[in-house]
C-alpha cells in the first residue's frame, strides 16, 4: 500500500492458504524523507508508531517564499492566502474544477480583507500559479482544474502532518512484519522477492484454486489472492493480467479513477546553511519566467523545496503531473545542474549554495511496478460515485466465494492517496477472508 508510499519489492508473493500480491507501497509524498502521518485519530499508522515508542513530531508547513529575482516575498501575506485557500478546499459548495473554485473564493476574500492586493495583477497571477503547483503536488495532479472541488476524501482527526522524523515508513513495515527492533517476524509468513507476476488465473465458473503465474515460470496455487498493485499497474496490465478478464464495471472503474504523479528530487550537500524554516516556496515573476528557455520549462513547475526533518544536509524539490513524468526521463546530471541553478536563483542571496554531493530522484511513473504515485478525485467523480467501491469488489467464483481480492489506496472510498487508507484497505480484505467476518 502506501501514500505515502518507494518500492519495497517489485512484486512479492507470500503464501499460506492466501496469496498476497503487491507491487510496492503507495503514498509518494511521504516515503523518501520526512514521511508524514496524515491524521492521528483512528489511525492504524499513528497508533502503530505510538504503541511501539516510535518518536513522531508535528511538522510546521509554513512557507518561506522567495521571488525569482532572489528577494524575499511577502511571507505573511502569502501564508495567510495559502491557509485560506487550503481551508476553502474543505468547504466546496458544488461540483466544479478545484482551481476555479479556489480562485473565486480567493477573490471574494481579497475584496473583504485585502482590496489593495486585487489591484496588483502581477502578484495575483504569480500567487495563483504557486497555488496551482501547490495543489498539484498535494493531489499528484497535472493541473488544479483537473481536480474536483467536491471530493469523497475525508481527513482523519488530529494533526495532519505528523512526521516520522528520523524513522521513515520502513519502520511501519517492520512493525507489521514483527521485525521492528530485531523482532522474530511471523513464523507462518513467507515473502518471495523479485517474483514478477504476469498472470492471475481465477476460477470464475468453478470452486477451484487461484493460480499466480510468475515471469520466471513459477506458479503458486492458493485458495485466495489479495492483489495490491497500484491503479497505474491495473490500467496498464489488467487486460493480460487476469484470466478470465475482469468484469465490465471493474474495468470502467480502473479507466475512470485517475492515477496521479508526484515526484521528488533530493539533493545532498556537504554543508547546508538554510534560512529559518522547513518549506521554501518559489514565486516566479512573469518577466523571469518568460526568459526561461523552452527546454527548461520544467524548472518553472518546481514550486519549492523542503528540508527533511531527519537530515541537515539535504533538500527535497517537488514536482508533479506531466512535468514529473518528464523529469524522470531527463539525464541525472542535467536535473542536478538545473535544480542547483534554480536554488541559486531563488535563494542564493540568502545562503551559499555549494555543489551537491548526490542526487536521488523518485520514478513513480517510469517504474513499471507503480506507473504513478497515488489517486485523486477528478471531475468525473460525480458521474462514477461507486468507482472505488467497484475497484475493491472481489472476484467471486460461481458459488459466490471471493477468490481474488483487491486492496491499495485507490480502493479506499474516503482515505485514498494516504498510507492509512492503503493500510486499512489491506486489513479490510484480510478480514473479508476470516470465517466470522461480516464484510
């Protein structure tokens, strides 16, 4: 699962009476560095950390914003407007593109609170573009008007940005596997790594077994299989992956629910003397953006960078959508050089930017075992209100018994795109197979 979620294994199959097939964990925004727990109330993820004495700390998301000429922006005003816009997201009144909705709400707010700002068209354009990029990195979308203002997503209670600090989501897997702090694991659990699954044969018209066929020729047989591959993998492979084919309503859901891309570029340095703050936003001035070469356009879609709470010598740069896909394919030395130029342009007056010692990039889209980061609700959400429930519906044999079950963040109707949603979906499907389960 996870939103969190990088690849723990390409595909893994663990077998007892049930085969569990997974491509990776899910929520991209969190796994590389400073992974976040989105909500603390009724959260299996947060409770696991607390119950195992894993330190978690609240993360402040206030932005220190810099202009493209290297000067500091009006941080008080920008953070006020960011807070308002994110608050407005929680109160949609009717179906419409999210960018359109937020822009309308913001104009009303400025008329009341900052009428003078309305006269500054350049600033408004710059801020709305920053907000667009901010939303895209939150939703993994390409443009904020691709996202629905009305959504089925629901926040958990409590603090929305609790950081695992120096631990990371590997710790969560260690807890689940009973290997945290040298735990003994589970005696009946067998995990096979690097076993790419090419076909899942399920007994639609009989009460036989499920067969999981691997690329290397191995075949695993089980009473049930739980499939947790990402929606991106299902979009690309479902036609050849399942025998017999998936039912029409599940195929429609796979097609209609959007799979987003949210990518990170992480640079390490020997030393890093940053201004105060954790998140640093980049506000492009129109004239500066127009001078950017066409082939470097992608740099204008990096909305900022952040300092991981677990490291004092690294910076994470954020991008999403089509630009994220592009950056995954660019030569590493080009990405590193251009991102350093970007950092010097915006923050070079406030810090000495040395040459980085290393670079790590996420590859959520080009990775054939993810094909995206996580899902969001687009403008089709009201036309297909049961799409995620359909994704979660098991494939049943002629006797009505579930043979192939589906989990993963995309199958959670209200907590998609999150680690807790993905985790809960796996628990949901496991409970479905228990004899006394009412699911």
